[in-house]
């Protein structure tokens, strides 16, 4: 047997929070890093230490121990302590593509300021690998990627090393950890350990590494303290083993020396979610729906609305709140850690996560409030008109679309006039007469309460409004004395537009597709099943059958303007306890049940391809999973698809490995249940159906019935549980203690939103629809009737801009096939950064017309300039970052 060189890599995998809180973690962190510094400084034979490839733990430590900064920097500069490139170890499938970019941006830049960012995209424990990770690493100048989860052994072709490639063709040199990140956690120099543990593991990796004699042996674990004895232990192992050699090392050195000696030809690509050698937790995407939903809300508003709005305001004379945004992003990164966003935590930890998300959300709303108000006042100053509604569009494309707005007026009727003088059509969605309250007036007789006149709060849908690309337009609000009959709500029998007709007949919900001339019976149904799983995984209960909830009662069907609404109720009696779900128990005795009512609102909007769906549920049942089943018109399904990163990926309808996964000893069943980023759909030979979601993160195609299942929520009461149907063996998480999580039963009120559209649309059209559904259009009304709808309206603020015109566009793309994933202020200097992407199969060349600056540079993801350009090339299924620079001072915070 050939002698092997075994690289012992000391490390700690540091979960910021999990079954313990972040406060617990930080207390241990300070103790551990202080000891680590002592050991590394005192023992020069201690080659180095990897602190989990993330910067956040170091920043947290220095927040408490700022005096240790110089000690840390010296060790990082000398590559004896490795941090980065991540800010936190983020889940790559449950977070927005731009969140992954920012996580690396903050991680790499912050680590480099400390002395060095590890040249390895290190992913020891996340539950699946995003198909664009290699490209992101490459664009940050990172040469290598190392991960544990996601590959089948037969995909390796005999080598744990491979070229790891993204859909845009970019790649890094990769390696998988077939033994995980902790085979050497208890490394010792004894004959028993050598013979019973070390050599068998080395031999196993050797058998999987046919083109190299280098063996990677990570030696650490969760929250471990530095092993002071490692240098002496490695010396002793070399003395004991006359066959192999052992060296204390690090991941960078291992990858450099291994790839310098050998070129590995195998290419790995795609979404990596294999379940053979490690648990993938494929159904964790539906755990703690509240966390997923609020993360969606925060990411969408932060990336799609606040940041580009702040760039717009900055270009027009406002300060860019960079320091505040930095703080918000770092708090969000803590949410994105793989356990945190997964929801597989203690109740106390999940409560902290929710509080973090609500805090960020409030800050986003507050900053947007200030910027909108400052810009609107400048428009009022120039126009000398008071009753104005400003409509902002932070998307880089001009659009003609429906816009929802809330208006406050002293009369119930009003008209909306465009900037061009056109009277606009709108639908009245809701109107409430508000009490005007009272104001305190100081008189010579003391304070007096003076009644204020009432007013009206009206929610409207402005129809087919023309919007400038990355800019705003202004509407005038003119009060009307006579009620407008067009805005009265009238009852109708069904919902109907040019594409579909929806109606209820004998309790079933029907959808007639006018384009295909086909009727779908039971267009929507609900499926409730027992969930005998835990916070990581759904588990079906043997002997328990799904409960199909499919009887709809039509409560109201109405039309206001051109908006049509159908309110439905669906009722069911569900078993109250898990054991009562078993058929055997039902045969013996009557199960106790809970009555559940699901309220559904279907909406058709003018000139809109979506069937908008909204559900409201008051959950009173424990240990179950609720899915909505969407009947599809797809007769011969080929595959399902979804967006991931910068393009679509295809997924099989049937997972062939399901047939014998137990016999093969897989760690988890490879169920064909997948993650939704923004949309997912089912493709057939002639037609397709797509569901666009807001915070719903899990789907499955039920091929036999051609139904598309969206998981609304799961309800479980334990962090981990042994021997699940799809995950045999020990409990995941902490397995020597039962951790109850009553909050994860998701008792209480929940809402769900998604939209369905039919049509065999191109990739480009699907991404357009995703942008339309996840709108980047929002409004602000200049008014004094209500100062609570926008929370900060009642406070005094400065107005740095004196005057603005009523409508303008600040940026426009020349080719509609290209999309914008981020529009932000540059990390350094005065420029604006625009991240463009192209989901099509053809390279696209385009130009940008903009007033944000005079000079355009292409950059990498670190925002380092590459070349000055007038025309930009965006690769097929890829992205390109550009920097737009303008001369002048930077008025950022």
C-alpha cells in the first residue's frame, strides 16, 4: 500500500445559536478564543487553527474583548488563525442569492482587514449546496471549495476532489468531506485509537481518492476548545505509524499541495442535495414557516426596495445610510446561519430570530419612510401642489402595471390624475371612515381639546399605471363630490377574465382555462397528514392516511372596478393527537378532533396573468403537516423547475434512488421534495404551470395525480426525534436529551400568499413574472390627515433636497432579457453598484442609460474594478457587476 500523507486540520465549527441561545454561545466564545490565542502564541509548533470559515464570531469576540485585536491580527496575518470568507455559515438554499453575495462580501472584506481571508469556500455543515456557489467563490477570488453534504458516492468517480462548476461555467477546485468535519475530534496517540479508529478512516478516504495520496482529516467539532496536545500527538503518531505520515495543517495548505500535485478531471455541478452519506433534511424548508416568511419579507424589502431607493435618494441629494444598512445586514446574517433559518432550534433561540427579523423590518420601514418623505416634499415644493401621491419603481425596467396604494382623503370619492393629465382608472378594494380624533390647543384659559374632522382611509388598485424605470412618477388626488359608481362593489357569480373562469359547484372549486379550453375540477385542495417528525424533518406516521380537505363554501364573490374577489371557507375536523391519526386507533375508538377553518381569497386583477391566492388559518392542531394541492393541466409531466440563483434549474419528478435507499444504507430518504426560492412549476410537453410564492419554501409534484403540492406549514413539538420513517437512527441535533419545542407546533393565526399562472413561458418571462409578483413598486402620499400609517410621519426631520420634478428615471437597461439582482451604494467611494443577471441561454450585450454617474466599470463581486466599458456583456445563465461612478463628495453617514 502506498504511503499516505494525512493532513490533520484543527478547527472548531461554531454554531452561533441552535439548541442554545446566541447569548450562551457568546459566553463560551470568549473563553475559547482567549484560550486559543494563548495556545497559538505559546506553541509555535501549532501550525494553525481554522475558526469555521466565518468572520462574525471574531467580530463578536472583539466586541467584548477589543484589547485582543492586535493579537488576533498577528495570528491571522501569519496564517495561523483562519477566518472567512463567510460572515456567517449561511444556508445556501433558503436565502436570497444576493444575501449569499453580501455574506461573502462582508466576510471577505472584513477578514482581509484583519489580515487574511481564507482562500476556501468552506461549508462544513449546511444542508445542501446552491448551484451558484462555485461561481460566487470564483468571483470573490476564492480558488477552492470544501463541503460535507450533498454528493452521492457514485458521482465522485473515485475521487473526493473535483472541478465544482456553476451554470454560468465558472468553477473552483472542490473537495468533499466524506467523513464529515469531525473524524479527528478525539485524536490521540494510542495503539487502540490508531488501529480501531484512525487507520480504518484513513483507509476509507484513501479508497475514495484514487488519484492522490493526500488525505484530509478534519480534527474538530461543534464549539470545541482548542486541543493543546495536537502537536505532540501528531509527533507521536508519526513515530507509531511506519506506513503513513501525519502533519498539522489547514485547508488552504491541503488544497494547494494536493491540487499542485494532481489535476482532477471529474466535474460536479447542479444543486447538491444527496442523502447517502449525511443528512440533508430535505423537509426543513417548511419548518417554522413564520421564520421563512419574515425572512422573505425582510430580504425583499431590503434588497428590492430600500437599498435602491437609498441609491435614488443619494443621487438626488440625500445621505446614503450605509452604516445603518451594514448593521442591518449583519443582524440578518445571524438569521441566515443554517440552523437559524432552518428553524431547528430551541424555542428561546427561534424567539430571538423572530425578534431580530421584526427589528430589521421596522428599521427598513422607517428608513424608507424618511427617504420617501424627503423626496416627496421636494416634489411638492417644486409643483406647489399639495394633494400628491408619489409612485416609486426601484426596478431597472419601465413597466405598465397595477399598483396598490393606501390613500387618506377628506371625501370618500376622488379621482387620480397622472403626470400627463390623464384620469386614471382604479378599483376600490377597501374603504374605512376614520375618526379624526382631537388636538390639544393651548389657550389663555389652559389646554383645550379641539375635535378634528373625520377622514377616509381607502385601499385602491391603480390599473395599468405607466412607471419609469428606476425612478418615480407623481399622481394628483382630486376630491370628488359625487360618488363614482364605477367603484361600488357588486356581487358576481364567478371570477372571470380573458384567461380563466373560476367557480364553485357542489362544493368543488373549478377553474376553466380559456386558452387551453380545459376545466380543472378541484383546482385547489388541502391535504393534512400526521407529522411524526421533528424540527429537522417531516416524518409520515405508519398506519395514518392523509386527510383530503376539498369542500369549499363560497362566502362572497364580488367585483370593484375591474378587480374580482372570491372569498371561500373550507372546514375540516382533524385528529387532535398524533396517536389518534393511526388507523388502528380509529378502529378502536372515536378520535377527539379539532375543527379547523381555512379561509381563502382568490383575486383576479386587470391585465394580470395571475390567479392570486391568499389563505388564513387559525391552527389549533399539533403534530401535522398542511399542504395545498394545485391541480394542473399538465398531461404528460416532464420535470419540475424552479429558480435558483441566476437561472432556472430542472428537477426530476421521480427520485430513482427512493427504491432502495434503505438497502443502500442512506442516511435519509431522497424524497423528491424541493426548495422554492421565488417560484417553482411543472413542465409538460405542451403546457406548464408555475406557482410564485411569498415565503412558502417547499414543494412536491404528485406525479400520479398531476398535482403540485405547496407545503404551507409543519407543526411539531420536539427539536429531535429518533428513528423517523425517512431518517433512521439517532435524533438530529442534540441526541442525548429530549428538547421540547411547543412553539414549533405553530398554534395560532397564519397567512399564506402565492399566485398561480398557466402557460409554457420562456425563462425570461418567468423571471419577469417573478419580479412583477414580488413588486418593487411602492407609494407615498403627501397628506396631513393620518400620521400613523407611515410611523415616522409624526416626527420632525430635515429636508436636504429643495426641489424635484414630478417624474424621472435615473437608470434604464437597453435589453429586457437582463435583470437586476442588486442596486446599492459602493462599499468604497461615491459610486453605485448594479448587479445584472441573464437567465437565458444566450449571452447578452447591453448598455445602461443613467444619471447615477458618467463612467461605468465592470467589477468582481468584491467591487474591485476590472475595465471601463460602454457596453456590458452578461454571460448566459450568469451575472455581471458594474460600478457607476460620479464625481463629487459622498454624503453617506
